[in-house]
């Protein structure tokens, strides 16, 4: 079945309407109402959305760079285009034809390829799509593919964001990318309790698990946790001077980062012709992994 393609103006990703749409399918009873009830996974053929061309605004790029640890430049941080696509991801997740509720669907991996630096002030076209899910030992995974084209319709940036919906698993399925490890190299980062709120302000991702202890506890966490895409961006910022103009970054998200808290960053060069680096974030007291990743020249 071919995916349904729609053009959408996409309200701000953290708008009230989006948050309500994300929450309602997780509420027992309400989730059976027309207009809220999710379609069954059987027969889901995929969904694709795209937004009208958008100009990269310096003020927003600067706010994002400040939260994630990037320097101020005339080009955008490597991970920034995800900000332009997040509303599309939420538009797909909150569509009733998408089988899984947005709340409780976990971001477990991400792969980003930047084909060239993107300048502040450029006008870009952004699209996102998701195919039918595939098996995972702990449930089903949905791969959200994002593409960003410039004014000449040249592909300049793309990513795959993998989300897990827990359920009956397939023990023979892959559990995710096999990435190299990197031991801590002495950098400890202290993360404040309001980090999730600060990142939400620039990203539009106001998932309650990232905001306050009370809202996080309501969803099963002892206190609020850092956004996965913030932790990825912060690691890329630490490695930015080693990234070539065209690069790929792959990451697997492991254990959540509780806020406030501390994490240990590690990185090491890999012995290959692509000038690759392995990197990680771990819990200082016991070395438990928060994420593992790899950079590769394209």
C-alpha cells in the first residue's frame, strides 16, 4: 500500500492543539472516541507530510546553538534541521491513521547525514515520511525519514528517526544499530533541572517527561529527563571541529538522563579511512550508557 501524502502548514510543534492530539489517544475511554481512536497497525501503508518552504532564521538558530553548546556561526549546527521537521513528525504521530499514540512511543535511534553546510537565511523545503513498522525484540519500530532540499531542489540534509512502540516483540528481529563504544575521556557535564524546558522552548518538543518532576512521574519517571535529540546535539557540538562538511552521525539512545544530573562524555578516533569517531554519554557513578554514537565522513 502506497503512503498517503499530504501538504500541511503545520502549526507550531508545541502548540496546544498538537499536545492535546498527542495526549488523547493515551487516555482510556477517550482513546475509543471518533477522531481520537487510532487505526490498527494492520493495513497501515505509511504516511508522508511536507511543509511549505521555510527560511532559516538567525534568531532561532542562535537560541538552539546556545542551548546545545554550538558556537555562533553563519551556518546552522549539524543537528539543527531536525527543528524544521519536528512539527511534521508530530503531525504524523497525531494523525489517526498512524497506529501508535505519540505519548509512550520512545525515540531509540537516529541517523543524520549532512551533505553540505546549510547557511543561515537559506530557504529550505522539508518533508517527512514513515513506512509500515518493522519488528523489534520489544515491540514494533517506526522509521521516520526526513529530507531537506535547498532552493535548487538539491538534497542537503536527511535523517532517519527510529521510534519504538512497546508490545509483543520478535526475538529474532534486530534490536538496533551496532555501534562502537567510547570510554569517558574526563569531560563531565552538569545538566540543570530546567534543561528540558529550555530545549522545549527552542524545539517545540513539550513532552511532559522532559519538563517537571510531577509531569514526568505521571508517566513513570522518577523526575524529568533530557531530550534524546538534545543529548545527541550536545555530543555533536563537542565533536564539531572534527566533522567534515559532509558527514553522517549515527546514535542509539540507551538509558534516560535524569535532570538535574551529570553525564560523562567520551570519544575516540576509529581506525578507518573515513576519519570516524566513536562517542558516548555515560552515568559517572557506574558507567551505564545513556547513548553511543559514531561519526563518519560522507
